C-alpha cells in the first residue's frame, strides 16, 4: 500500500529518530520554528519528546486527551541530499557509504569502506544518529553518510546460504544449513526443524539472542535464517519492547512471576510502560497491570496465536476488507 502522507503520530508510532512536523491539534505557537524535528523519546501517558531542527526540545501530545500535535514527515519531504533522498536507513537495515560520506563528520574513520556493507543497530535521533556494526566494529554515523544497500550490494555479514534475509528482533528463525560451523550453535535450544524467536540484537560477534523451547541462546548471524512460510509457526512468541502495540492479545510468558494477576487467562496490551514494560488489561479480571517486555532481560508475556489475518492496530495503514459492506455504515466512510 502507498505510504500515508503526513500521517498523524500516535503513541504506538513513537520511535527515536522519526521525523515530524506540527499536526492537526498544534497550539504551541512557533516552538517548532516553522520547520521539522525528530522524536527523541517517549514521555508516557500520550506524550513524546521532539528536538526541532532549531535545536530546541519540547514535549507534545500523541494521544493525550485525544489530541495529536504531530504528523510524520512524508517520504521525499524530509530535507535530505539527493543521494540520501531515495531511502533513509533505519534500525536493522543493511547500509553502505553514500557518495558524499567524506563530507559527513568523521565517517571516513569508521569501519565502513567503499563497497563494505554494515547494519544499523541503533538510531538515537542525534546529530550522528546511526550506530552501525561492520567488520566486528561499531561507529556512529551522520544519516547523510549512509544509504540503504541495494540488491546489487553484497549482503552484510552473511554466507551465501543465509543471504536471503538477515534476521532481526521479533523474527521467527530456524537454523541455517551451515549452523554447525558457527561456534556453539549446535549446543543451543534450536534443533533442525525447530522455530525460535529473536528477542535481542546487540551487534556483537554473536549478536542474536534467541528464545526457543523455554531456553535462550546467543547465536552468530550466519547460524540462522528467517523462517519461511513452510516452517511451523512460533507458538506463544515472546513479546519484546519492539512488538508492543495496543490491541495485541497476550498471555503469561516464560518469566512470569505474578501469581494469578492474569486470572489464568488472556489479555490485551493497552499501552507502553516505562523502561521496556507494557500495560495489559486481563479478560477474566478486568485488572490492568504493567509487565516486563525486556526489562532486566525478563519477558513476562507471549502473543496469543491467531488463526486469521492480522488485526489492524494503531498506526497501521488499512484498506477495506472484502465484506466491509456488511459492517454497519462502513460504506459511508472515507
């Protein structure tokens, strides 16, 4: 689907590094200097922190009281050089140096050299926001120093057998064909045919932290590949902080220690809590509590598997379903 131009920023869409401008409920005069800015953090309860290109920082509503002060800067609208206008790298992307990287701070001193491919492991929205891992080293780059690697570029840190896709946080994974050659992968919880889930990527030599069968293990990237459609689905995938969305159905997970707060049933995520936590409202009790989705390396929740198609959540781009005419006045909507 085409991307939405100037989409309203909701709390579920808040991520460091996202570029924004004033939105429909703006009431803050010229705090933005009439221009654009970047999200630098979440102040929970429906607020987000933004640093404007003028250098000033303020907090804005992204759902608090039903108000939305910000919209996304549409593709092609953000102020980029012609070289970087084609695509702005994000966390998880494979990247190469742009043509004008030598003019971008100390990019020339980093691990990436022309023709090399690295991976973005963090975006903190600063002047040099992109933390890149390449060749066993890490470096902070200006956004203009990099571009997303195209299909003709060599793949980042992959053998030819695993070049089809690089696993990222939240992905379902299986062992690659050459996993036995990848350090202690043979000792981990994954066995041929098993499916696990990536819960962390720290960009090290064994960057992928995988949960499978109630155990966790650090794997080299080459030891894994993204599970294809023929692989069995992950039953009860662990909920990580990157997967928190309102409306996602969950139940107790591997690190649960909260007795019967859940009424021994299922619940729904209703918000994001502080420091890698999520708020859940339980079906059987009606109670709402906060649970760990990565805080201290603990994961209290798993996703309740769905037999049908994905259910839309806040921030998703949506189209009408095939049977929309049977749903009240849906046909009269925009």
